[in-house]
C-alpha cells in the first residue's frame, strides 16, 4: 500500500461516519463520485416510498392528505433542510424544482425595490440560473441580465441590482464567502439570491449567521432525494411579508380550502408554494434528509464538513502524485471550495469514460473538465485515494484513447 493509501486506511478506521456507508444501496465494485449530480440511494428510501404508495395512497387514499401528513410535507421537509443550512424552521419550504424556485425568488427580489432593474450574475454560472433570469427579464420591460467575472461582481452591485450567485460553482467547485459577499452586497443596497445546489449537504452553511436573505437549492444531489427530487427555497423571516410570488397557485394561498376567487398570499414562507406537492418525490427526499440529520446528530455536523474537505484533499494529492498532466481547476484551499474537485484535461471526456469502465463514476463538463464529487456520508478515504491513482493510471497508460471512450451520450 502507498503512504497515501495507508493514511486513507487510518482515516477510514477512525471515521465517525464510516457506519453510514452501509445505509446506502451502492452497487458492488462501484466508486461513486457523482453525488454532486445525483446522490446515491439510501437503503431506507425504497421502503419509505413503497409505504407511501401502498399504505398511504393505496389504503389511505385521499384521507392521507390529513392522516399521513401529506399537506404538511413542504413545511415539514423545509424545517429539516433548515437544520442543514443554518435557517429557522419557518424560513424554508420544499417545493418545485430549483429552476422554478429561482424564478419565484428572483421575481420577488426584483419587486422588493422599485429601483431594481438589473439581475447581475457571473458568466459560466449554472445555465439554468442564467436562463431563468433571462426568461424573467423578458417579462419585465426595463429589467436586464448582466454578467461580470466574480472578482468585480459585488463592487458593481448597487441599489438597482439583484445579485444571483451560485455559492459553490458547479464546474470549478469555487465557493463564495457567503457572509462577506452578503454583507458587501447589503452595504451597497443590493440583495443576493444564493443558489445552494452544490453546497447543501456538502459544506457548512449558516444562512442566518451570514445574513442571507434569499436562497434556493437542490434535493437530488448531496441530500440524496432521488432523480428530480423537489428543491427548496429559503427566505429570511423578516423579509417574508414583503415578498410576492409570481406563481400565485392555490397552495400558496392563505386559505386554499376556502376556494375563494381572489388570491391572498399565505403568511410566511408558504406563499412560495404553487401547486400540489409531489408526495412520492417528497417521501424519497424525506428519507434522504432523515439520514443526513441522523448522521449530523451522531457525528456532529463539523465531522461531515471536515470529511468533505479531507476526501477532496486526498484525491487531489493522489492525482497529482501520480500524474503531472491534469490541471487542478478547483481551489486548493478547502474553505474556498465545495465538495467536488475538477481537473482540466484536453481528453477529459474520454478519461471519464475510461474511469467509468473501471467502476469509478465521475462526470464530464464541457469543454474539458472532469469532475469528481465527494459525499461525506458514503465515500471513503480509501476510495478517494484509489480514484485519484486511477485517474493518474488512465492518463499514464493512455487507455482513454480507445475508440469506445470517445462516444458521447446525451447526458454527460
Ligand atoms: C447550480 C445549480 N442550480 C440548479 C441546478 C438544477 O436545477 P433543477 O432542480 O431545476 O434541475 C443545478 C443542477 O445541476 C445546479 O448545478
């Protein structure tokens, strides 16, 4: 075993989270490093969903809206997410997709101040963030979307600006200092909408401590909610009364079952609900959230975030020890990084395909980035080292150059 391998084995032996790996149904022989894109399946999920289908839906039928707590699911799950992001239980709701929640919050943020006429983001932000902003701006004469490189972005914000920032960049893994950026933005009279999709369940978050006002995030990545899991939306308690959702569906009404003709927003965060919550998706997401909260209780959440950082560090060291070729795109400093690591290489797509054939699943992001996500609940230190050594080996051996590794599928 290499020195690095021995270090990893010692870290695994002392890992207070080690027992949680078995709580996931990971296939034999697979090293799963794509939990930043689609989290792994908790063993509990299949039973939980089956119960929701058979007992709650099959037996309970429509009574389950009350008796099985379906109607409270958006708030109940929101309160669970809140514990992972440093928010109050009444500041988060689970609903819709991240994209739809972005639309709702960006619209509400624009309406917060009559001077708002610019949505400012960075080039290369996750596409849906930019597309949603563009779509919203198209419905608002006088509102435009601008992008600026992150170094200058806060300095360019002012009272006319809504900032749209992804806390951990989906490709590079760069992490904004949420507290510093929020403070600077607020000092300039601006408001920030944070996208936490690559942060929640990956790194420490303290939205209240950071003074964050608005945020959205994804349920199917590190929260292990399953493909297309519902997303979440956060709004700080004190500004909730001033926020108006543009999607004024009945579930966000103050009294949905009064069936009145005129819309009146629900008090608080519930005003951001729109239509009927997807209960089967909620059941799967709740299983993922419960497991995460159990781990945070058992080991302490600091242990989770420290493990994320260590897994990334070991992986970087293993790649760089074995090969001079790939260029690290992610920050070396763990406090400036999320829980995924990206390397650039001209043959990144083929290298990722060759790794997948060896059972190491990462992903490719155009044009030249290979991306590896590390989930503190189920990845081991030994896996991080072995995967890093495999990246180096694929490059050194040139196996990536076999024709089958050059074929591109629809989803990379
Ligand atoms: C930063 C970011 N925002 C949003 C999303 C996805 O949004 P949605 O839930 O609408 O698919 C992703 C998906 O990878 C993402 O990386």
